[in-house]
């Protein structure tokens, strides 16, 4: 097993590496004082099973480093180490998994190595939205089917907008490249909105959509979305990102580029 440890404080880095070695005898441990040095090693072909990284490292924010590592080595699991007290971590709205308080202990390391994120979201009364890879939506563990593929794409775009309201004209420019008159455009969008609303109504989730003043938006609080969780610092979501975001939609390429190279803003 190959493990990377990253920290700009030499004594802390040595202590972390020693703790990892005690927790996992026989593992190969490589240490780095800069995130870019570790990333360069990965780009040369190294594939660490685990990366334990200080969340505050010179030259690159921790989340940005995590996303870049996941793009190059999707199977690597990333864990942040931080000097913040536990109450501060809770204030970040993140899960305990994926974040360790320095100085890390052998028990901390072993707990992270044994942790496996839950895959079954069927108990949740929220739409489970997968943006990483190909866009898809699930309800109680089952995929949600749409009568029209453009209804699904409309929902994807509304989710991409993160709750911001969209006009019929904006949606039409995303969904169709061929220009048409305003009336035809509005009729097309009306059909898709009704179709999307009917799909959501069948599972009792019609309230996901918000209609007001000829605009439409979505309610983020009714969704469990990997992209939204990444924004909140959820390391499970960060580890789910494999360099693709809503891969079937060309308009999502800009967001994917931002995730890959400039996250977080």
C-alpha cells in the first residue's frame, strides 16, 4: 500500500508519517512539504492508495489539491489533517470522516483506513443527485425516469445553477441550438416544465421546482447532491469526483474545468 503524507511543518510531517507507519506496518510512506510536489509525483505515475494532507498548505488550497489529485488518480482516498479544534470542524458543516485533528493518533489513522462511505441513500426523503460522471437522479435508491430526455437536462441545468432562477429564454438557449420565435420557444419550455413537474409529482417531490414571475428554479434543501456536498467540504463528495461533471452535457464543460483547475473559488 502506498501512502502520501503532506505537511509544510517538518516536525508535524515526520510525526504524521511515523503514526501512519505504526497504524499500518509494511505500507510505503512518501512525505512531501508541498502539495505540488506530491501532485507532480502522481503525474509521473505514482498512484497512492491514501493521501493524508494538511488542509492549509502553501501554494495551493487543500480542496484544490484534493480535486487535482482525484483527477489524476481517481482511486486515491484523501484525508485532511487540521489544527482546528473539533468544534471548528463541525462549524464547516462537514462530516467527521475525511478530517483529522492534529496531532493525529494511531486510532485516528486506523479509523479512516477502515471507513467506508455509505452507498445506500434509499432512506432519505430527498432527491439523490449525482453530478460527478454522468448526471443522474435517484429516489429511494432507484433511478428516476423522465419521459423526455430534455426534461432531465433541464433539471440538470437548474441544479447546475445552484438555485438561481432561469428564464424560458435561457433554458431554450441551453436545450436547443436551432433558433426559433419567442412563442415557439415558450411553448417548448412549457411542455418540458409540465413534464418535469409531472415526473416529480409522481414521487411527491413537486416542491423541488419553484415557479415565480415566469422564472423557474430548484430548492437545494430538497436534494442530496454530490456537487453541493463538495462545496460544503464533504470529503466523501470530494473523493467521489473523478474529473467528470455532468459528462453527457456539453454546456457543463465549463463548470468541470473550474472544478478541475480552480476549485474552490
